[in-house]
C-alpha cells in the first residue's frame, strides 16, 4: 500500500506540517527539578532533523502545587524552565521541525514517598477558588507557549489525570457546577480551561486536546458508551475552542462502537468535523502498557493504518514507542528502508536517544 497519505502536507490555522506524523507525548522525567537540560534539547532536535511532522512534548506542568507527580517532570512556568523550553523550540525550528508543548496537571496521582501512587484515601476536593486558579494557570501556560514561539500546544485531558478526573463519574463526585450525573455536565471544567486558553492565544493559534476513554486506573473504562454520549462530550469542547482532537487508544485498530470499524479518532472526526489524531501502538506489535512491565515489541507493517488514513478517518498519526526507540523512524519509512527499523526495547524508556 502506498505511503503517500502519510507524507502529504497538513495545514490548519497557523499550523503547517510537512507530513502527517506526530511524535506522541511521552513522559521522560529527565528535566532537572523541572528544568529541561541540554540532553532534552538534543532529544527533540534529533526528531525534528529526522522529519517528524509535529513534535508534541512530554507533559509539562502548570504552576499549581499538585500539578506534577515526579520531581523531574518539566515545568512550563518559571524563568529557568522557560529558558530551557526556549532552547528546545529554537533547536527544533533550526532543524526544520514544528512543535507544541503538552500542558498538564496530574491531579490526584502521586508516585514516590513525596508523591504517593494513587492514594487509597481521597485527597481534599478542589475548592472553587482552586479551580479558578487552575484554569488561570492553564491560560498562563498557553500564553507562554505562544510567546516562546511554539507552533501549537496540546492540553492533556486523558489517561486519568486532572481534566479526565472531572470527566469520569468514578472520580468526579462533586455536587456543584463542576460535577453532575451526565458526561456533558462533567465536561464543564475542560470547557472552561479551553475557553481561558483560547482567550490567551487568540483565534488563529492551534489548540489540540488529548482525550481517552481508558484510564491508567481502569483500562476498561469508557466515558462515552454510545455515539450520542460522545457528542455530548466532544461538541462542547469544540465550541469552546478546541481545534484538533488527539484520540488515545491502546490499539488504534480497535473499533470504538459496534456496527462500525471507525476507531476513536474516526468517530471524533465524524462527530465534530474537526481534524483528529489517532494513536495507539502504531508501527508495533504489542500493547504499550506492556512496556511498563519491561516488555519489548516487534515492528509491524502499516497497511491498516494507511488504509484508514487514505479513507480520511483521521488526519494525523501519533507515533510513540517506535519513535522513542528509533529517532529516524520517519525517514526510514519515507525512504522505504523498513528493514532498518528498530524493534522496540523497554530499556529505551529510561534513556534519551
């Protein structure tokens, strides 16, 4: 099957990409007390030089006390951290790439004695004042992204972190305006975050939001069980100013609802009419969650991905582990050198190539 669809340019608002390949956000936790290091600069610059269409950074956190769950997750505030990110985006642009930071708040997740993992006891519920300050800090980081020269930004609204915790009825038991029995009601926090971030950057700057049905706390969770419920979830975020929906699945080829082979990104595009990004084990055999258990994964062909892309189910394709292992993945695919692609080794998750 032709790979041409993967290498067509993509344009939306201010965002102009040379191809349809996106580097998926992948937590590295290698930023020294939240400050990106020269090794981080080189890590992203290598992918830009190797023809990745759009690089989305690892999650970067806003200026809130509980925004991160590991010390060396990068900050997206403060002079030292922002100077580090300025060096990153300048290096990426120098190498012909485009990039956006993923802006994040981990919510009620902790990892280590300082950040205990998934506490059994519920932490104190955010007050309305907490919520308003959190929204303001999301907006502040959005403005910083534009001011530093990034080409877009992504809001992390997936995988059981803060915004997703508001979506999910298991974690959102609030009885005020940010709670509710329906998914549409529980979307309000995300809507208010998007509106504030849109106001901070203007109408022409591209905003991506990453969403998932599954949670790291429950792989089988589903926020939207029907297309109608997905409409209630996604359309308010479109109206608030979200441009591109980044639809995270553990395996991109799995259908979202019975009666159609459309995946999550396919349904999101059908419902919203907006561009979408598909992601989930692209180019590899084996689920990415196995990587955390030390499992590697062999490379696989892209025929099913290309079939769906040519059918215009989605617009962009995010590649995670394959691009983490092999920074020249895009060039090798483009040049037909698939025999040179590297199999994924779980050890690569702990280093910066």
